[in-house]
C-alpha cells in the first residue's frame, strides 16, 4: 500500500490487492479479514468511538438484479433490527456523492472474534454449548417477531466473541428465494436446511429450529450431520439417520416430490442414544446449572424432527431445561423490531431501480445519523445477565473474524 494514501471529500483510500476501500478518515488501521460472496470485510478502529469495527464493502451490488435486491434487503433489515444476538449496524456510507456516480455501499458492524465453524472445533462444555444455543434462539425469536423467518442458518453466518457472546450475521433467504426439490444443484451449503425447505413445502417459524438442531448436533459430534451434495443426497442423508417419515408427512408433499420420496428405500432410523452416545458429550456439569448429556440429547431429539408439525417451537425450546438456565425476560422478549415489508422480497425492479432505492436508503441513513458518533446502535449492546454462567471460551479470541 502506498503511503500517504489519497484523501477525497473526507474519505481515505486503502488498497488491498485488487480491492479498494474508500472510508471516512475516522476509520484507521484497516486490515482485510476475508469475506464471503456478498462482500469483502476489513477490521478497523473507529477513532470517534474507540471501538474495533468490521467494515463490509458490498460485493458489486449492482452487477445484477439478484445482487442488488440482496444488498437492499440486507441494508433494510440491518436498519430495522436491534437485538444483542443479531449483528447491529453501527454506520453506513458511500464515498460517491451523486446517484450517477453511486456504485459502492459500506456497512460498519461490531467486530467479532470468530465464526461458529471455528468454535465447533473446540471442546465445548455444557455451559458454553447451552449458552450459545440460548443466544441463537433469542436472536431467531427476535427475527420472527418482525416476520422474518431465516431458513438458512449455518455456522459460517453466526459469529462469537471470546466472552461467548453470539450474533447472527445475516437474514437468510428472501421469501421468493425458495428452493424446490428438483432444482439443479448450485454451490451453496444446504446441510442445515430443514426438510420442508429442501422438499419445497410450506414452512413456519420452526423451520429455523431444525438448523439449530443441526448446529447443536455438529457441536456434539464434531462433524456435519447431513453433508448432502445436492437436494436429493441431502434428503437421503436425513432419512438414513432419522428414518423415513410418516404417511401424514408424505401427503403434504407436491406430487412429483412425493413420488420420489415414497419410492426411496424405507429406513427405520436410529435412536438418539445411538446417534449421540454419551461418549460424545462433555462430562455432566458440576456447577449450579447441573446440565447433563441426557438433557442435551432430549432437546436434540425434539429439534431434529423431520415433520415440522411435530418439531419443538422456538418458545418451547427456550423453556427446555438445557436452555432455560440462561432465561432472561429482556433478552427473550426484547422489543420487536418494526415489521419488515415483505413486498420487497416479491418486488421486481431493474438494476437501475434497485440502485436508486439503495442510494435513497444510504442517503436517508447518512442524514439521520449526521453529527452522531455512531449509527444504528444494534451492535453495541452489552451482554445482559445471561452471561453470568462463567462462559469464557477464550480460544475464540485468537481466531480471525470471518463470515461477514
């Protein structure tokens, strides 16, 4: 990187290989931290708030309608939600000052230490495991209260700090991004998607409970439970372990899907004691929570139920003995975000129309937060009384932030 780097209209340029970041001068010590399909992320220090932050530059948001729509939806939802278990928006900006020039959107979030993929590889005790699951459920419940059903929770999109606090990073699949069983395979992790999503059925809130069950099972087993290579293989992996579902489930499938599913070999499935034997669990907790393998297994057996009509609800999971040791009314029933306008998900616009909508949103945000030290605020909440369990998996603090 050349030094000194160029400054333009209060924005300083930072170059990392092919990537170029233009950010307000308040952000210093930028360091690339990778990122996913949706953008590159840099860690930085905010000199105004003295906070470590993650700055995400949305990846070419206007290259096509899908990217533009996703960028709009992500920004809109980040502005809407405000819960300690969902990543909060601290700031948003664009270095371009007119719609004609507009091409980059930057989102500033709290910097986390690691994603859940890294944490799953650690030897977690019952306290840490149940506390992480409790926080996932609180975040999901908050999204549901805004009418947002995630449907695509996975470890790469859940981040943690070294003090064991957890945040959900993304907002899942838009309502129109449903998948159908016979769709051509595409490169995406679907290991955590519920049977009703894989099979193209209708779904309700507890679709997200399946994903939490898959994540919990992976924490215990140390490997992915249902590593399917495509929709069909995914379904086979599920029924081989859990057994072929009942006829009441089959009759709710679309005819072509039902025809395929009913013609698969029938599997009896295994008991949860066989799938998750005692030897895989941490030793029973000796502290005040007295958490045990039998409780963890019981919760798993209620989450990993193929038929959503028989699967545990988010509210009941939060009351389960393995989880409710952390129960805090303010975290579980935090004020609901404003309702999300789902017509966005169904709306058809050209790339230029999406671009104008996003530009308006960024300008509105900048006006609303001009002169304030940070925007949003959703990401800075301190952890509440739920963190009182001595949950301090310090090794996460050494990992690289990831997944934004």
